C-alpha cells in the first residue's frame, strides 16, 4: 500500500509530461485490484483524470467498490466513468454526467432512459431536471458573453448569443414579425408562444429555446433563441417551432417547417406552381426492375405540350418520393421562359427497413457493392431505356443529366463519373461524400458538375467544397454555388432551375 500511496501522491502532483509515467507504474501494481474504501476512490480519481480512456473501466470498478463502502463522492465518479464507457462503446449514457459541445453550446450526451432520479440520488447525483437546468444556465452565461463580443468564434459560421430580452421586448417583436423571426445586423432572434415544457427551432438551428420570464420572475408562454450568423443578410432557411418533452426530445419527432426567413441580400426566389396548377403533368408509374428484382415507383414529369416535342432534355433524379417541390419550381420556370421544356425521371428511393439505411446502400459506393451495382443497372440502363421509349427522352449525352441531394448528391457524382459517356451534366447538391479513392474521378470526358452547398450544413458543406476544390485543381468543368443556409430543401429547390439554365440555356437569352 505504501508503494501505491507514494505513486498516487506523485501522480496527483505531476505535470502533464510526467503523469503518463506514474500512471504506468500505478497500473503495474498488483495491489491496485485489491484497494478498498477511500484508497480505491483516490486511485479511481487519479486514473479518471490522468489515464487514457482505455483505463476508465478500471477507474469505474475502483469507484464502484468505494461507493459500496459508503465513501462520499465515489458514486458520482462511478456514474461518470460508466457514462463515458457507454458512449465510447457507441451506446447512450445512463446517468447524464457527460456534457458535450454543440455549436458552442453545452449539451447532455444521449441518455438510455434506464436510470431514474432515485437511481441518480443513490449515486450522489442531482435529478435529471436539475442537471438540465444547470447546463442551460451555463449556456446562458456563455451566450451572454458571446453577445458582448464582436463577431463570431473563429471558424464558426454561427453561434448562440443572448441579449437577455425582456418579455415585453419579445412580445413587441412577435407583434411586428408574427412568423417569429427578426434580425439586427448579423444577430437573429427566433421567438414563439407555447405552453410546452420546451421548444426547439428546426431544422437548421436545433438549439433549445429559453423561456422568457416577466421582470418579477414569473414564467410566460414566450420562448426565444438568439443566433449570430455570418452573412445573415444572404441567408435563406426554413424553420418551425417544435415542442419538446421533459427529456428534451421533439414530441412526435421533428415537426413541420412552416416558416421561412429570407435576408434582404439573399438570391431572388424563383416562382413556384401549386400541385393542382401545374402547366405540365406529374405521374407515378410502377416499374418492374429486373436488376433490383422488385417493383419500384417512378415519378415522371412531362412539360407543357409534351407531345409536340421529341428528344427532350432529361434529368434522371434520385429520391422520386420527394421530388414534388422541385417539379413545382421547374414547371413554373418553364412557363416563365426561364428554362426550356425538359423531362424529369425520378425513381423512388429504397424504403428504410430493419437493416438500416437502404437508400445509402443503393446510392453510395463502398458500402454494399452488390446492392450498389444492381441499383446502377436499374438507374442507368433500365429506366433510361424506358424513358426514351415512352416519353421521348433525349439519347444525346449533352442533354442528359443526373441529379441528387445529400446522399443523392453522392449518387449523382458516382453515376456521372462511372457513366460519363451517358451524362453530360451532373447536378450534386450537399453531398456528404468527399473526393476519395472510392470514387475515381478522371477529368477527361467528365460531365459538367453543378455543385451547391450551404455554409450552415457543416460536414456536407465541407465535402461539397472539397469536390469544388478538387475539380478546380484538376481543371474538370464545374460550377459551385455557396449559399447561407442549412441542409435544407429550400436551397436545393431554388438552385435546381438555375442549374438547368446553366446546363441547357434559357429561352430568355435568345
């Protein structure tokens, strides 16, 4: 015990450079496994602080032994070690001791819901609600500090701020801006009224809103979040106010996105037609695919006076089950003469099932080669032949495009690269798949690539920007549009007609 005691004393006073040496010495002591009571807690704390993550199970075991002996403070350390081990294993934490950083905010790592407040108290922890309130108060202090500072944290496109508005200020804001969004410079305020226990604005800024109290501390139905956003005047994003349960989860999942913010310098919004007011037609077909060995639905858009045209430009699009908003913009753009007549052939994505994300397995190379190859035969060969035979789709490479967003953008890039003799244009928005060895892109004979991504969608923006840089470096023809928005349908439907005009011209230019 003396040897361990000496090591612990040295470790507790060690600097970062010498601490690993004393940790190794401590772990080599056979007596370590036999420590009890306060000595076990002391060793557990030293390992939790100075050792690597791989030693957390040992620290947790020692702390648990001390907790059984009734040593004060040991239960909370055990809970912390157990939570960290769970998260390292890819599982949610049990007690709620681990706090992470998210967009500059502190957030509680996901919980498994097994431990109740009685269990937390038995380990010397506060209730879950108390822990959540503590995190919220820390975030409010951080946000107030950022509000007083100029600009944004380095490398961050946005951050939470807090001017500590009064209830009357929020009420006046809602009277003037009933949709619950207003700005001053680069500072955005989102506010709403709700009797829920919590509110989150989604989908771009999923930061919990704070209840705004009266001056005397009385709780109100007013909820507010403030965000400092780089280039806010250029921003376009949709948002909704989603109620949360007591665990901070959206009730019924992510809710509707009923509102839209558009900065005064944002790109001009192109017109859109309603579903029941299309000048062209949208139909759904059941296609028996030999490659997929199943039936797959396909959405088909035909422009006005389709029968008067032959060999029309055609866009082969992913995610046909979500294509309607794009069709409304395309139909309006054709009617307005912004783009010429074209076809859109959009097979539905594979449904989600118990095996996971079937869509990604079909769209992206490198996950399931057989599934990907079968979908390529379906998408490239089967439906193109069908579209050419039934809808006068062009067989000319220059008037054929492949289109997709998110994982669909990765699919568009993969398909455009692998079948460059078939497609003159590749329209890929917000791809999460950066250039890599998995996708061999050769500039010679490559399709023209139309890229778009939002500054607020983080990894997707980084991957898409990497594609733009790679294509530029290799002199492969492309165009990259960067918008101030999130991983948001709005940017994609607004950019889609612009990419079409860039690819095949606009009648207005003649």
